[in-house]
C-alpha cells in the first residue's frame, strides 16, 4: 500500500504490529475505521443542522415525527421509546422545540390522560430542509466510491450490524 493511501488506522495497526506481531488486528482495522467515519460524519452532519438552528438531538425528534407520516404526531412516550431517551431528556427537547415553534403539544384525542406531540408547518419545513442537507453531506462523502462500491459497503455493514445486534 502506498503512503498516499494510508490512513490513521494504518499507523495504529503498524504500531501494534511492531510491539505485538502476534495479534490479529483485522477487527481493529474495521472497527477503528467505522468509529472514525461515524465521528467524522456525525461532526459534519451536526454542522449542517447547526446552520439551520438545531442540534442533532432536536433533529432526531423532528425527523421521528416526520417519518411517522401525516398527521406527524406521536405521544411523548412513543418518541422516548423510538429515540431511547428518558422522559426527562425528552421533556427538555420538546420544551426547546415547542418554544421555537417547531412542534406543539396538545391533549391526545384518543387518551384523556395523554399528550400528543405534532410537527408545526415551520417544523415540517425545517426537518425537510435538514434531512436534505444532511443527506447531501453524506452523499458528498460517498462520492469517493462508485455506486457498486456503495451498494456493496451497505450490504456488508448490514450483515455486520445484524450479526452484532443478536
């Protein structure tokens, strides 16, 4: 492998090979790169959302409501379960998004004791812009690969994810 095609993980693997040549570091090569990619792309996506005035956690709430389909409404409990947040963590996000006019809380028409969280028109517009901008950043990063490579990588990562989530 030429020096121009080496990444920081290669340097780490080389260091381990020098001090512990008995180790099989293939797993480190894969997961080190997955970790670095996730961190790098998370930072890029966060910048995109920040330019729109929201943080990643707020995007997640808005996107969950958007993906639920019309009327873009879920209970706080459904949101918490989907996003794996405590009720306190969810309340803080909902408070901030409601103050910004991106969602509203109202009594649940199907449960007198419950609440319903609904995207506002402003929230719907913002989340649609944010998902488009986030995907654009991700697509730009994937432009280093051709379509077949992207499909193959997605398939391999799906297999690995399914195997590790058992």
